């Protein structure tokens, strides 16, 4: 799992590439939680994700709920085919504010 973080005007954009699965869950969770503390809005880019399983979807739910509890914004700005397929299984596009 590769990731890149950019901060612009209070918006933290974190982009992921590779497998967003149980095998990388601890690292993904750490990156999401850390990024939530760095701005007023977390923007997640999943365009480069090649595989996503249920644990990946659960991590996004966790990040969204944490953002809500902290009064911060959350959205998935870009969603590749693999991520979209996993998210669509649970009908969560609206929940993740996918644009």
C-alpha cells in the first residue's frame, strides 16, 4: 500500500494506491487517523486502489465516523474501479460523499 498526503487550506488529501485490504489495515488506519488530526477536512483519493475488501470499507466507515465526531468534513473525491465495486456492495456512495 502506497500513500501520499497533501495539505492545502485546511484540507488534507490522502491518496492511496495498491491493496486496501486486511493485510494493510493497521497501516491504513494509522494514516487515516493521523490525517484527520491535520486539517478541517479529510479528502480521500482511492483512484489508485487495485483491491479493496470489507476491512477496507470498514476503515473508511471508521474514518468518516471519527471525522463526524471531531466536527470535520470527510469525502472520497476519487474512486477507482476496485474501490467503487467494494463500496457499491454496501451502497455507501452517499455516506462517503463520493463526488
